[in-house]
C-alpha cells in the first residue's frame, strides 16, 4: 500500500467509489506521507506527526465506503470503530483505549498470518514425517539409524534400505492422496479451560488481558488421542507444527513496530459524540468525556495492551461524520485542533447515481444480475431505465430524507420485487428492464409523498 503513489491509491478507490475526489485525494496523501516519513532522517522522523483527517458529508455518500476500501488496500494494521460505541473511563462500556488494544490485536494477527505463510512449507514437511511415523510405526529409519551405530552389519544396512524405500513409497502414496481414506490415531491438544463467565466493569476484554492468560497457565492443555482420516490428521499436525515453529516474541515485536509506525484508526460517526450547543446537559457530558479521553490517544500516549505498551504518536486517525445536527466546531477545541485536515464529501446527484448503479466493481446492477442468474434469469437494463431510476432516486431524496446512495437500494428492491419473487417459477428467461417498467412500478409511489415516505 505505502508504495502506491497517491494517484494509484485514488485509482484503486475509484473502482468502488464514484466522485468524492477531494476526500480520496486527502486520504491518499495521508497514506503516502507515512511512507515519506519513514524515508526521512531518523532525528526528524520522530518529529513528524501524522495529519489526522475528518471527512464530513451527508449520510450515504461514501464516507464509510472509502474507509472500508482503504482498509482492504492497506497493508498496515487498520481498525474501524464507531465513536458512539465508547463511553468515558469510569462508566460501564468500552473505553477509548480499547481501540488501540484492538489495533494491536489486528497487527498481531496480520504478522502471524505472514509468518504462518512463510513457515508453512517447513511445517508441512514436519507434519508429513509425523504422519509417516504413525503409518509405519515399527521400522522407523530414524530409530534404526541409531542402532546402526552399534552394529553396522550388512544385514542391518539392508534393513534400513528397505525401511527407507517403504517410507518413500508411503510418502508418494500420501502425496497422491492414495491414503486419504485411512484412519490414523493422533494426539491433539484439548484446551481444558473451564468455561466460566466473569463480569467485570470493563466488559470481557479486561478479563481477556488478565484472567484468561492466568487460567491457561493453571490448566495446562491436556492431550487426547483421536482417530481421524489422514487428511484431517495432516491438517491438525500442520497447525500444531506451525504454532510450535512460530516465534511469538518476534511476532509481538514486529506487530508493535508496525502498529506504532503505520497503524490507522478510522473513527466513524464522530459527530455522534459532538454535542450541539442546545443541549449541554445530561448524556452530553459523557460524550465530551469520550472526546477528552480521545485526546491523549490522538496526541500520542502510551497504551497498555496485553502485548506490552503501544505508543500512539504516529498512528493515523481518520474520522468521519455527517455533522448535520452538530458541527465540527461543536467538538471540544482540542479535538478540532488534532484533526487539521477536513475533507467535505458532496451530496450525490442524478449523474452520480447513474454511475453508482453501473460502474463500480460491485455495482448494484451487477449484483442483481448475478443474483438472478442463479435462477437462470438474464436481467438487462436499458440505459434509459438506469437514467429513470437515478431520476427517481434524486426525486425521493429531495422530497423525503436525503439518504444518498442508499436510496438506490430501496428503489432497486421495489423495482425487482415481483421478478425476484417469481424468478424460480419462470424457467429460463431474459428480462430487459425498460424505463416504462421503472415508471410503471415506481412513479405512483414516488409521486405520492406519503407513500414514498414509507415505501422507498
Ligand atoms: N460515492 C459513492 N460511490 C459508490 N457507492 C456509494 C457512494 N456513496 C455511497 N455509496 C453506496 O451507498 C452505501 C452507503 O454508503 P456509506 O456507508 O459510505 O455511507 P456514509 O457516507 O458512511 O453514511 P453515514 O453517514 O450514514 O454513515 C454503500 O453501500 C455504498 O456502496
Ligand atoms: Mg457511515
């Protein structure tokens, strides 16, 4: 990801999100800056803080979508959270520091996956040997070799040769899947952790840190012998060898470095913790509390996780919110200052809707075509029909609530309701949606305010 240029990042985002160029450019620059920072001489590197971003825009215009696509692109630990899920420290609920703990967990899993990938060939080799040991219990060349030291008679040599050859034969059978129906007995670890539920004020995650680890050292894993088919045995043994080969300390160290240097936290629904001036009593106080708790994390502080202390100085924060009730200026000033970059996403127009319906890789029209293809139904839309749907979407958005591109989902569902229902009974057919069909099915509803308020 970080070797992608801003232009390339925007091009990737363009595959899924229509328009919103300003926001795309801004996140692209922010990502590129992380890579730039790491090329800078070391003494200056620590001084360069990430420039956090707020994306502002009405509902359904692609804020969360940008974050989601960015996450898929990013090869760095990426966490998406909803600001409204957190509560002030001291109250029941998730405290904001848990986002860093979660990010670290994501980092660990990421590094683990990579390590597993690298270790897999070795683990597969070891697992194969172990299966062969089980299949050929008596004449293990390894054991024979030891006795060979004492008496290296010719007989013995021959015996070894035979054993070796048998083993290779079995190896070939194994690799060709000829032994897949055989059953073997393997020993597997069963976790003997007693099932207990513990309620702590911090929820289950605090228990995660302390008690679970403690418990597992009290109750060491028991082993259990099981008879399983060869492929299953192989899979289990590979897994076992993998966890044996994995250097946990190295994983944690790498993950910590990666989280601290390249981690990204996407804070969605930031507006939900901003309090509009009108009501600055009651629950709002707690919202401000959350904001205040956020400050040190965004500014850079040390957060305790079960894998050690994580410094948050260089973690990038991207926030998003509709901000139609509250304004960014309703956030406490310190938070405002920590998000110097603002990207405004624009409301979507008829033209955007046409493109959203057809262009993205996961475009709605494509989705429905594929869904109905499973019923042997070929669905086509004329471009005028698409245009008509876009017009209707815009119209309803203007008259009722503007819910952006989400309106297209409701329109599409309504339009295809009958076809979706009847499709299995129709047999193999081809249906082309024309603008007449669109207006026939939808215009009555759109024209009537009352109906569209409920149905679309
Ligand atoms: N610009 C766009 N291009 C393509 N699809 C879009 C665009 N904007 C929205 N969509 C589609 O609309 C749906 C809702 O978008 P998204 O979740 O990004 O909204 P949002 O801006 O986060 O809104 P909210 O403020 O309600 O959270 C998604 O399924 C997305 O695919
Ligand atoms: Mg959203």
